[in-house]
C-alpha cells in the first residue's frame, strides 16, 4: 500500500487548506496533513518525516519568507512550495531565490500535484547527491588515512611499470624517499619474479583485480625485501597496489624451520637412546636369568649324557629292555625340556618387529610361562642360599591383545623386582581377576611381602633411570613396564608401605576368548610316500630318516643341495624335506630350483630358525611350510599332513612348531 503524503500547510484560511488536500487526493495521493498559521505552531510542526510544505505568501502574523528562513535554519531538507492567490512574479522569484522550489496560484490548483511530485523527486535527488558526496569524502579520508599510515605499503603505478605515488611505509621498506618518485617497478624486481608479475598484469587486464602473490623488491642496497602483494585496476587505467613486508614473518618461519629440524633431530636421538636403554634393560633381565638357564641346561644334560654313557659302556644293558626303555624315556624327556627352555627364551627376546605383532593372548598362560621361565631365580638359586620364596597363584582365564613377548617382559620385570624386595625370602602372589568396577577389564596383580616403598619412592618409581638398587639397578624395569602397559591401553597402580610389601595392579582390556576347534589327540601316520631328506648335518639327517622309516615311508638321503638336486632330477618324490642353512647353497635357493624341476612336489623346510620365521611371517619362495628344530615325531607327522593333506586336524603340540602351509 502506498504511504500517505505527509504535508505541512501554512495557511490562515482553513477552506483553502482543505481545497489543496482535495486537489492532491484527486491526483491519486493519500494525504496526511497538518495546518498551521503562526510561527510557534510552524516551528513545532517541523520534523524530518515531512514530504512537502505548502505555504501561503502572507499571513496575518507570519509569512512565507519567514517560514523559509526558519526551515533553512533547521537544516531539514524538505521542499517548500508557495501556494497563493495574489503573489506577483517578482515576489515569487525572490522567494524561490530564498529557497522555495516552486509556486502555484490558488486559482490554478491543477498544477499542484505535478509541482509536489517534481519537488519531492528533486529533494530525493538532492539528498542522494549529498549522501554520495559525504560517502566520497569519507572514503577519501579513510584512504588518505590508510595511505599515510604505517600499517601497509600502498603505491599507484601505471601499466608501463612506473610507480607514480607511494606512501612512506613502502618507501621506507625499499629504502627510497619521496623525491625519487616515480620509481621503476621492473628495475626494482629480481629476475626470478618478473614472469609472475607479468601473469598478474594479465589478470588485472582480464578481471580488474589480481589474487595475492608473493614477490621481492630490491632495496637501495640490492637486498631482496619479501612482500605479499595485492592489486586492483582503477577506472583511469592506473593500478593501486598494496604490499605487506614479510621480512619479520620470513625470519620467524626460518627460526621455526630451524627449531623443527632441531626438534626432529632431538626426537630421533631420543628414540635411538630409548631403543638402546630398552635393549639394555632386556639384556639386563636376560643376564639375571642366564645363570639359572645354565643351571637348567646342566640338569637336562645330566640324564642325557649319563644314561647314554651307561648304555654305551655297558652293552649288556641292551638285554634289559625295560631298563633301556626307561633310560630312553628319561633322555627323550630331558631333550624336550631343554628345547622348551630355548623356545621360551626365544619368545621372551623376540626382535621388536616380530614382537610388535598384535595377537590374542591367553594371559593365564603367559603368567604360568613366566613363572616357569624365572624358576631358576626364585627356586633353584634361592635354595642354594637358604632363602625360601613361596609362589602362589590365583588365575582366571582371560584373553588380551598385544605382543606376547612384551607381556612376558613386563611380568619378568615385576617378578624380579618383587624378589629383589625380599632379600631374605618371602611370599610372592600372582592373581588374575575381573575388574569389579569396569566391564571388559581384567586386573593382573603381583604382590610381595618385601621391604615396601616410601611415599617418595612410590611417587618416582616409574621414572626412567630412578633406582634404589645403586649400581646393581638400571632404573628402567618399572619404566619399561609402564610403557608396555600403556601400549596395551592399560593402567598400572602401585600400593606400598615400608615394611608391608608392595602390590602392583595392572589393568588390561580384555577381548572375547577365541573358540578352538576340537583337535585329534594324536596325529596318525599318513600313507607311505617316497621322501627325499636334504641336510648337511648327518645326525639330523639320519634322525629324520628314522622317523620316516618308522611310519613306513621310502626315504632317500642327500648330504647337501647339489646331491639333492641331482636326485630330484633323476627320481620321482612325493615330498622333499630340506634344511635352510647349508654350506654350498641355502635352502631358500634350493627350494626355488626344486620347484622348477618338480613343481607339484611339496617342500617342507626343517630349520632351527623355524619359529622366528613363522613369527615374522617369513615364507621363502617354493617352500610350502616351515618347521622349527628340534622336532618331535608328532610334529613331523603334522607338518607332512599339512602339506600333503591340508584338511587333517592336528594337536596343539604339533601346531606349536608347524605353520599353516603357504597357498599354492
């Protein structure tokens, strides 16, 4: 809806005022009007919302001339039109000179609507021009303030590359003075930036502005001043450019890059130092176990050497079959026990890349293995010094994820620390129980009855290199343990008081226990096959052959790769068993050549490196399965079954040393 026309009428005759309004309504205006006939009423009615003032020339106590003066003094931009019946041309001209925009005779009211519309349009145009002038003045003042400021460099250049104007900030930046203007843009630009400047000029020609770009200006001494530039093309073709000095930023950036380089070097050095101290800590633990392992091996070798010597020196014992079988069972068990110690030691000290493999771990089994691994420390050695350690366990089944070797190392550290805290013997308790406060967590607790710790020692015991053992300690045992716990996304809590022992609680997240498919209790021999055994060690070669002959296989032997390859070329075999480390050619090379000669014959690699290779996922080309030495008859049968009859299930003892064969 069209807004009403707000009109102030200066008229002493009410009917004349009503006639003016009636005329405006006839011409389509909705009129909101007020009539005044005195100066005071006029002053009170003036306001900026008025659209037009219609004034008679002469009133008893007021006049149009006085009304124009008051309007001018008020500063209001409202058009005033004279409406009179007696005004002469000279009087009308004088009043228009004083500010009236038009005049209409009362006896010709038809011009009133047109005069009002024109007056309002001219007033609006005047206001727009005034506003534009004000905006221009403000913009000029702002630009001048910016130009004269010390915030940013500003210059005006022509397309030929002459810098016509520049503010003090830019001139100071490039070491020039105002008297040197105009300056040559190209001469002040290093050659490597000229091509980029030309690209900017093309952007300015096409779009009238350019994206910010980096460049350098040469100062008076020829030194490059890095700047961030912006530019726009003005209507007259000149270019206004803005420049920010990047020298401080580049200096900070260079310092940051230098600091980053130093930090990366320090981090690398720290990582190398950490690897060294962790390896030293692991070797320290191994050193503590070395004496016990030597003791264990001597114990295992005693029945092997002693009983075999009895059989060799007393041939008549052969007739006592029951006694000989008893001796052989003892020798066999001692050999298995010695192999178990080697395997556990190897599992404990796996290389970091293989130990870091995540797997689902039976935590109860890890605890039991570690107790057996450290028995020489708390069992055999303690008895030789009349110290007595009582080991108690309360273990529930629990599965966690992580490198098993890390968990074993953590437990060895905790057990050795507990034993060190009980120099005169005592009780060591290992517990696995569900965390009562958190679902999905299990608590592994190692508790001793030793000397305990003060509050200060307990506060610092997890710090690297902090030790209370003097030269005998590295100060890395608990720090390493803490790192292992954190890598397993667990938490460690230590409770201790002097004279009341120590309780270490390790909380670890659990995973659902994996279901194990039912296995056959033993592996039965498969069908008789023609098998070639290649090994440079005669004793091993003949032992494997005897295993195979017992199961009814036809066995050929080769004492090295060359003989083995000749036999493969001349004969037809169902299975090839080879060692890995041999003098003239490795088992890896032999397997590749053998597969070329007999591509459908499975190859079983029997090597002392078997467990390490399987842990690392190492499968040489041409080899169908890798098996570790020493090997039992059941494990050999299982390995043969895996490469010749993959669907057969085998017992855990066999799978412990036999991997799933590689895909064909």
